[in-house]
C-alpha cells in the first residue's frame, strides 16, 4: 500500500512538473520565436502586408498565417464599387467590414482599395447614361459614403486606380469620358473632406520603373500638389512576371515620387512565372522579391509592401494568365517558398 501511495505521489509530482514546465518555459520560447515579416518590417518603420478576400475566410489555416505573419492587409475585392454600392444609393459594407474586423483583431493596418476603378463596377452604373452633373453627384456620394463608413479604420485609400494607359495617356474610362481629367482632383478633394487622416493614393501597375506611364503620374502628382489637391501617396502595384525581366530603376522611380513630397507604397506585389515552377525559377523569383523589398527599404518615404495575397492557393494569376502562376511567397499548401526566406533575410530576419 505504502509502495502504491509513493508511486502515485511520484506520478502526481511528475505530472505536475510536466504540466508546470511549458508555463515556465513559455516566455523564453516566445523570445526565441522567429520574427514575422510584419514584425521585421516594423523595425524599419514600414509595414509588410498581404491582400485577402472574403471567400478565404472559411480557411482556418490560411487565416492563422494571415493574422500572424502580416502587419497590414488590403481587401482584394470587398471595397470595390460592385461590392459596396450594388444598387444606386444602396450601400453594403458587409464583406469589407469582415476584412476590417479581422485586421483590427490582429492589429493590422488596412489599405482601402479602391474608390474609383474602371473594373468591377456595378451594372446600374456602367449601363446607365449620365450627364456630367449626374455622374459627379454619383461619384461624390459613392466616395464620401464609403470613406465615412471606414473613417479611422483605413490608413490609405487608393482613390483612383489605373487611370493611365501604358503610353501615359488617360485611360478612356466612364469617368474620364464624362468628366474629363478633373475627376481625379475632385475625387481626392471629396475623400479628403470626409477623412482628413487617411492618406490618399493614386495606384497603378507597370509603373515600377521610369517610363511613359510612371512619367504621367509624376507629372500629374506634381501638378496636383501645385494646385493644393490632397494627393499624398503613389501606389506601385508591382505585378511582375519572370519572362519580362526585372524592371529597371525601381528605387530611383520611388525616390523621384518621394522627392515630389508624396509617400510611396508597393501595393500589390506578386511575381508570376510560366508553369511548371522549377527550382531555378523559384530562386530567381526569390531574388526579385528581395530586390523589390530592398528598393523600398532604401527609400525613406516608401512606407510598406503588400503582396497580392500570400499563397499560390488564392492567387488571381492562373485565372487570368492560363499556364502562369506560382507568384506568391507561400505555395498552395501554405508552405513558405524560397521567396519567403529571401524577403525575411532582406528585412533582417
Ligand atoms: O463574385 C463572383 C462570383 O459570384 C462568381 O461565382 C465567380 C465566378 O468566377 O466570380 C466572382 O467574381 C470574381 C471576383 O474577382 C471576386 O472573386 C471575378 O470573376 C474575378 O475576375 C475577380 O478578380 C479580381 C480582379 O481584380 C478583377 O479585375 C481579383 O480577385 C482581384 O485580386 C484583382 O485585383 C486587381 C486589383 O484590384 C487592381 N490591380 C490588379 C489586380 C489583379 O487583377
């Protein structure tokens, strides 16, 4: 009996000891936890984020990484016009609120994307015929209602997305054709009236280096600033493809916008390739990601980098460019690829 009691008591002590061990060891383990991309970027006073989309919110493993690894998020679709004002004057922020609530719960900054774009517009808007006065009123109401709804929760707004063609001429959108180029200044002013703290951006792709399209933004932003229009940021989307080569002058291009007095953000970075992905292509991709992030680190007014979702599982690329993909730093099984480690290294991890 005594022997049984002694054995029991030893077992209890052992169990207690084991139970106590993880609690005592927890702080040390936390200290040695590898820093996340978001935390590493913060040491440089920048953010590192990922876009996301609502259908992905049913994927727990995906959400765990989204909430832990990144310091910023952008709703990939939820803030676009078709989602937020599906009928004229009827607003629906359900999907966008879901993303913003997730970001808040995980201490992430939010980029608002996007108030004016020629894509993903509701049918009532594209199929209607509008006088300039009508369209101006619709635009103002859309911008101000959305900006008001997210006031204090959105750090940047992509006020106008993709306003220029590749040759630097204005894209002939519904807004441009009806209102002329002045719609951009109006939109910026209306957004600023509603939220004086959100930074207002113009955002586009193929503006990584110096060329006709980025020149058009340079000229426009210079003029807007001279006219006292509240433009505060230039968003460089950064949708690259291995087969087209790494853009030249990325850092110089960022710096010239910074020198105009606006901040710069890399807003939608991804680097696609022709499939299948090979170790060589993944290695080149890793170098490109590192070089892009390095350029942002070298420019004080480059405030952060957002990748256009973080896993190949949810990339937009295969649907739009058949035969291409593998564009993001995590693979389809949510495992980090060489690009993840190269970004981490550049950030000092
Ligand atoms: O909502 C419908 C759904 O009802 C339907 O069942 C499904 C069937 O295909 O389509 C759904 O719509 C899709 C939508 O995303 C929402 O998931 C569209 O087909 C699809 O074309 C759309 O793609 C988005 C694309 O913008 C549209 O141009 C991508 O998710 C989004 O990542 C992408 O993001 C853009 C940025 O906003 C601007 N810069 C370029 C970037 C990549 O194209």
